[in-house]
C-alpha cells in the first residue's frame, strides 16, 4: 500500500508563524490545477502499488472548488489504483466550511477533515493572523458533524507568549465537549523568514519560552490521556481507531508520492522534493517537465531517520528490527547509546522495544539525535 499527498500552495492570508510553501495570489489556482493534472500523468510510474490514503494539504486545500477537487481525483483514478482507498483527508479552514461545500466533499468521497482551528481564543487567532474568527470554528465543527463527518481532526497551537494555562484548558474542554476523535497539537516554533521571526528580532513581540511550552505539553498529554486519547505520536492524539492512516504510513516508512510545489516523495531508497516556486512549477509542467531535487538514502541516513521517527511514536524503536534491517553493528551502536542514556531514566522497555517515558517525550528530537551516526 502507499499514499498520495497533494500540496495546495494557496492561502487567503499569511499566518505570522507559517513557513510552509504558499502564496496569497489565489487568482492562479486554476493554472495550478492544470499543472497538477500534468504532474499526475508524468509521475504515474513512481508508485505501482494500490493507494490506501490521499491527503490534500497546504496551504489551504479548502480554497479549491468541488469541480477542481473532482478533476484531480478523476486524474488520479486514471493513473493510479484507488480501488482500496481507505482514507481521504482534506485540510480545511473554518471560514471555508459551509453546508454546500460539506455536501460536495461528501459526494466526492472525502471521509476525513483536518480543520485548522489553532485556538478557540479570540486573542490567539488575532496574534497568529488567522483568517477565521472563533464563532466560525464552532460553526465549522458543528456543521461538519451534522453533515456526517465523524472522522475529524483539529489542529491546536500552544506555547505562544500570551497563551495561558487557562486558555489551554478551555480549548481542551471544547475539544472534549465536541467529542473530536483526533487532535494535532503543535508547539509554536519560530522559523526563519517568517513574519513572527522578524517581529521577535525587532522586539515588537515577546519570544516563545521553552519552559512554558513544556508545561503546556504536559497539560495536553495528561488531559487528553484522561479522556481516552492515545498519544501515538509526539504531536498527535487519537481516540482508538482514529489514528491518521496517512501520517502513520509516513512514520512506518511506507512509500508515498507528493504532488504539487514543495511536495516530498519517498520510495524506500530515495527522497525527492518538487521546486518550492509556484510560477516555476506551473511553467515547467506546461512544458511537461518537473524541476525537483533528489537524495539517495544510504544505510546511515535510513537508520538515523528510523530513530528520529520511532522515538516520536508511542511504539518506539525495536532492536530486532534494527539488526534485521541495518545489521548487527547498528544494533550494538543503539544498545551502547541506551546504556549511556540509562542514568537519565527516559526509556520504557518491552522485550526488545524501547519507547520514551512521558516525562521525556517533549525532548524526543534531541534524544533521537543522541543515536545518530555521523559519517
């Protein structure tokens, strides 16, 4: 099985914190879709196994019309095996959701919505420069549930300078009251070349505080665990049976095809990514060509990536898998690092598997780097 990710690189406005590839020049959406249809044809041989998941991300995929989404799906059907499609996710902003669109999305076959709530607090949305208001968040969730979308995920951003524990607990209570089955919680990060980074450097706003984010993370984990969520990946929580199949495939190393500007693809031995430039992407595909970069993943790179991903997931890493996939020397290296880190008491062990204790999860990426092999 495999997955297809489609990057829709357009937004109504720029959120201050965002470093994903997007443009607010939405008048070019039609030309982009035409280019995307060409890319689908050109890349039909990248994956030769049935497609299990489709994920429209961005950017803001909910800016597309139903006709545009349908044309993309029809082109995918002509070029890939979608007979075993299990999960079809569309990222949507609250202000784009209405009864008519929900009906159209249902008819197209979308069976999972990822709604970009970010916060139910008015001040937080204004600080982030989001396009929607709090009332639209509530309306979007209620309309989606009334339309039969039971598989809903919402995004939550925590750790912003003005965001208090009381704000966080209020947001979590709303999630509980709506019986949302999946939540993605992200600590605000300050990325280069973002408006947020520029404002912090100029002293216009306060920088984020790691200790506050760590405190918020602990509150989130405790709250969601108590109401029945699995903390199955560092930033992701799901009620049993509601994990994201698409993202879980990423974390299991299953091949996927990425379409659209800046989208990444992985086939098991290499990773490639499209040019992050809308104009160049569209101009190239008009000529039936696609500019991309590619990285061949040697054994060291594959091991490092496995350790990074596995320590972010609740199942952790497995020494037997490491030895069978990478060799005895990699297993011995892993065990040596485990011994070095033993005094920190950060691991839980089950047979030959190791996962992080709750107290260490916020530091998962740093812990994973301790295992990296550097050529």
